[in-house]
C-alpha cells in the first residue's frame, strides 16, 4: 500500500505486520488450500510483486511450498512456529538494545571465516 510523500518525508509511516508475516498468517489460516501469488496479494491487499518476493524468501527458508503457480504453507508447523518465535525474540532484543548497526558490525567482523565455516562448500 503506497504512502503519501508527506508521510514518507516525515517518517510517520504506517506500522503493522510485514508482507512476509501477512503471507504466512494468510496461508496458515487457509492451510487446507493453495493459492496463486495474485490471490494472496489480493487477499492481504499488497502488491503482487512484493508478495512474490516474500514468497520466494519464505520458500528459501522452507516456510512455504510451491508447485506450478500455487503456494501453500509448509506442512512442518513446528518450523513456522520456531521461525516466528525467533522473530519475536529478535524484535524484543532490538527494542531493548536498539538493534544491530550493520556498519559497526562490519567494522569489527573478522576478515577470515570462522573455522567451522572453512571448507564447508567442499563437503556439499
């Protein structure tokens, strides 16, 4: 849903669940069916391209299934619950400490990967 340029400039932007959260909620509520990207976008009143991006990212995290042009929630409900438990905890921590400032994080990050990550691509 677009916002006016005045809202954009003032920083007074609407708050609410993100598109991925809306998608997961919708698909979970209707877990007995599969939907096209357009049907999901219409149902949650969001841009189909934004919904498409959210669906792709959710699929990469194994939170939704995709077949043909249809999308459905994963059958692994514990996976969805764990993902959103982590999301809730992350939000609470961000509120408590102001979140991660990526520039400061990158400035102190090591140049070399952690030993547990070295050679992992060779094992795959």
